[in-house]
């Protein structure tokens, strides 16, 4: 069996994110973006244990890069806190924001650039979800390219992807 075929599970997630964006479902789109990051971090983790925040942050640091010249540059601590805030309390703030005053809270928008003006508010950024999604697709491409170039990583990730839901297979 060709384990690289297991990567076919990834494009349907991107398609669902795109559908959310086209429908104006911004919160659903950003939630799916966090799920995609969580999944890829989980499948690429260097150990056999359950994935952790460290794995999530490592994946962000290694693969997710901002497009040239945005006001906000991705930070894995900020993104992990934003993920937790949205997925666990459907908000922009979590306990981590209260204990670490340097973390940036996110609000989400449906276009334009990311907006971050630290001279006005150093703990708030407006994240363009379409731009975040575009950057995430680029990160996913970088990740998949590394898998192609690293047979050990390809084998590890490919075998773990066998259990990933395949949304296009779930439709009636």
C-alpha cells in the first residue's frame, strides 16, 4: 500500500474551510483552521504519546509563516492561546491571556490584511481569516514537501493519517 495516498484526507479539510469562507461562516472557518493545525501537528509529532501544546506550537513555528509585510507576524504562543479560547470557551480570551499579559488576543475578520497596532494596543490583533487560511495552505504545502523529502517522516505521518476522517467519504 502506498502510504502517501493517506494524504488525500487533507484537501477535503481545506475544501471545507473554503466553503465556510464562501458562506461567510468566519468562526467555522477559523475553527476548521485550528483543527487542521491540530491534526497535522498530531500526525507529525516526533513521539508516540498523545499530542500536546508543544507539538502544536512546534508545527506553527516550523511551517506557518506570514505573507510579506503583514502588521502581525504569527507567534505560536498567541495562536495556541487563540485556539484554546475559541475551541474551549468560544471567546478571544483564555486563562493564558490573564496569566501572560504579553499574549495577543485575536478578533477575526472576513478580509483585508491582519491588523496589529502595538502602539495603540499590544495585546489585540485583527486576524483576516482568508489570509490566515491562505498562509495555512502554504504551511501545509511546506509540511507535505518536507514529508516527500524525508522518508522517515512520510512513513510516520502516512501511517498515522490512516485514521483521519475523510469528509468527502462521509457525504451520503
